[in-house]
């Protein structure tokens, strides 16, 4: 958007939300999305029994090449406006609003078609024109979501179960003598999935719980791979014997050294395989934390 138009919108007390501007002129709520350079999408949600006069004006503006196109979908008028020095955005908006007044148009809630007590509601990323009923419902819903009891315990066990299921892929590949980061990814994916299904809250704490279960899943998988390895050398060894022998195996420096190499390599692969999932979920957790909806106030 060019500097001139930004100044005009600021003077009209429009507010900027991400790539959009929302505002109110007289009783009309207008939003403007910045699509491409020098192209604005002006949106107006209204009802009127007589739209002819407004369409006549838009048709003329189109012919004069001030606008690229316009369309109406249900109650929403969308105008693709071309920015230029020749036409002033504020006078264009004022003209629209004055015509809307003449055709007795009324802005409507995008959810329920109510025309009273409207306002834009935003989470600082997207916005929506709503009546106070719909807006109020949205606000209380978000509040409930935000204060939802953290189901960390159930989340932890579900995540652990997921990690163990995911570790099957690791064991299968590990038993063949390979490491693959994709198997690490399987552990991490299943852990987060389990956590999500148990409705664990995706907060920082939640992610740390998942990292713990992923590590448990990894250690379990490594242990299972070790057992499979021993079984190959000593076919008569069963799981019970192996568990009893474990402290002895781990107290042997030579074995420990060779295992350490495998362990570190495995850890590297699990970091490679899970890094992305964890990072994505960290971003999600951050967004969840910041999820706040507010009513846009144009009074100041
Ligand atoms: Zn409504």
C-alpha cells in the first residue's frame, strides 16, 4: 500500500491487522486486504434491498480503470481496487459509504446476519465482522480453551504409549543393523499424536513431557535392538535372562564403549528425525499461548 493511502487510512482511524486494515466510516465497517502491490481488496458486508445505485457507481469506476473488478457473494461485496495517485482512497471509500447510506444498506454479522452492535474481532492475524452475540460467544470460547485444565498426566501416558508404538519401526530397522532418522521421526510423531489424542495441552511443559517420552521410546528401542543382537549370538537366551544380565553387560567397559557409539549415533538420528516435529510443535505452543481475541475499538 502506498504511503499516501496508509496516511489516509490512519486518519480515518483504520487499524492494521497483519496484511489488512479494518475501519468504520459512519456506520459502515470496511476491511481492506493488501493482496498484491498496488492492489487492494476492499470488503464490505451488508444487506440492502436496492443495490443498483452502488453497482452503477462501481461499473463506472471499473470503466474509468479505478478498480479492477468487483463481485458480490451473499452479503459480501469485494472490490479489487487499483492504487494510483490519481484516485484518492479516502474519497473512494467515502463515496461507497455515502452510496450505501443512500440505498439504506446495513452492515451485517458474517456469522448470523444480525445488523446491531457489530464490531471487528481479531486475534491479531485474522479478523471477522461479528455482532456482539457472536463475538461474545467467540470470546468466552477462547477463554474456556485457554483455561482448559492441563491434562498433563493422561497426555504423558498417551505420549509414552505412542512413543513405544513408534519405536517398533526403530526396532525393526535397528534389528537389520541400520539407523534411520525416519524411524526417529516415527517415535516422535506417534508420541505427539498420542499426546494430542489424550487432549494434553500443547504448552512448553507439554513439549518437554513429549521429549521425555521420545527419549524413553528411543532407549527402549535401543535396548530391544541390543536384545535382538544378543539373541543372534546366543539363540537360547530369553528376555528374562537378558534383563538379569543387563547390569553385567553394562558394567563391561568394552561392551559399554561399543554400545556408546551406537547410542550416540542413534541419538543423532533421533535428533535429525524429531527436530522438525518438535520445532513445529514449539511454534504451535507459542501461538496457542498467544491466542487472544479482542474486539477492535475505533473510539480513540
Ligand atoms: Zn452474529
